[in-house]
C-alpha cells in the first residue's frame, strides 16, 4: 500500500510539473496589437501566432445575440456616430444593446480611440479596412474550423460583460451565453474553454443556479461604486477561498500581483495558489510597458517569479517567442 501511494504521489508531482511547464497564452481580444480588437481577422491572426486561447468579450444586441465587443458602448471602436448619429442616449454614448444584429453588422470596426476620437495606441493598425463586429457564434465556428484544418486545439476564453447592466435592460446575458455554449457542447470542464466575469455574484450564479460545468475565472478589478463586487475582499485569503468554491482561477491586473516599482510580488499570488486557484493576469502589452521595465523583465516576473498559469496579451507572438526561447518552469 505504501509503495502504491508513493508511486501515485510521484505520478501526481510529475503531472503537475508537466502541466506547469506550459503556461497559457491568451490572445487578449485576439491579436489586438496588430488588428482592430475582437474582429474575426484579429482572432485568425492570434490563431496563426500560436495563442493557446483566444478571448471573446460578450455583450448583447437588441435582438439578444451575443456579439464580441469589449464594451457595452460602440463609439470608441466603430463608426456608429457617422452611421446612426441620432441613436445615442442622453449620456452621449451609443450602446450595442440599442441596435439589432443587422444594424451592428453595417458598422465598421476601427482601432480603439478615446471618446474624443484620438487613438489609444497610436502606432497600431492605421488602415481603413472593412472590419466588422463578429458574433460569438462566428468566432466559435472560426476557431473550431481552424482547429480542424490545422490539427490544433486552440481554446476559447469568453467574458460575460456587465451582467447587472444587462439585467437592468431586461436581458439575461449569462443564460443566453450558456444556452449557446450548450448548443456547441462547450459547457464541459474537459473542453478547452474558460468563462470569465468580473461580477462574483454572477460567477456564483453560473455554478449554482445555471449548473455550469465549464471552468470559470473570477476577474479582479478595482473597487468602484458602480461595480457590484468587492474586489479588495476577494483578494484576501478568506475571499479567495470563497472564489475557489466556484472558479478554477482568478484574473487580476498585473499591478495587483506585482509592485512594479519595487519588483516585488504581492501576497495575492501566494494566497491564490494556497486557495488552489490558477492565475491569469491582464494585460501584457509590448507598446505599453510599465515605466522602467523591459518586455523580457516583465515576462520573467510573471512566469518565473509569480509562476502564473498564463497571461493575457495583445501581442501573443511576443509571449510565444519568449516562452520558446527560455525554460520558464
């Protein structure tokens, strides 16, 4: 019996080392460092560059179709103000939920700007290509077919955006997304997919009320009066233990894991691992590195010191190149 236990323990340790030897590269909004975010083209490029997962942020159209957009607003990534100038709300913003899918499909997607129209990342894509908004189903089909044709198993990393806001608008985005996942047999812990959300009450609802089987990631933001989740509490040992009852991992900002000025790893990393949670920080951007830190140094901190399970990146090829050139774990 003792011999059997020793063999089992050794195999378990070996398996954990094998799994940890391959941290995941999550293409943040696709290969968004090169092409307008969340477009089918950005997803295709991320696939070609070797990402392990491709992220899809999900909001609803007026006719309740999950579309791939980072925000509930349209004005900073599309030409909606030119096409539908009268459709803005009292706050001056244009909301995806106010447009049917057919209307959304008429919009051109461009590189992200601020609300004044200035590019957020001025050296990224500068063309005027005919990029359009993709539905979640279109991205599922695209990645599935590319996997089939190239013999790959690139995964999905969808995020359910602003579920409380959608509920105020009369729509249950989470149930709609899970109906779609089940249509494609993706609500399955064995499949290469994680569902993420900032709203902890919604993470709990997915598991308890909707019977979610898929792997879940609790995103960690900054406390805000408009947000329903107490992120400071979730970063405590007690809070992380509660998260671990429902989710397999957390997605904090890099600055929540590391004091970048002092190059010091914060307690969140240790506490999360003790709770049995994987860590998927956001966002590695080659063109927006923290002051005084090089690309390689930042990746060294994340992979060698924090030992994250993976990282979100606008530039998946940069992380692929880094991991291929060095033994991380």
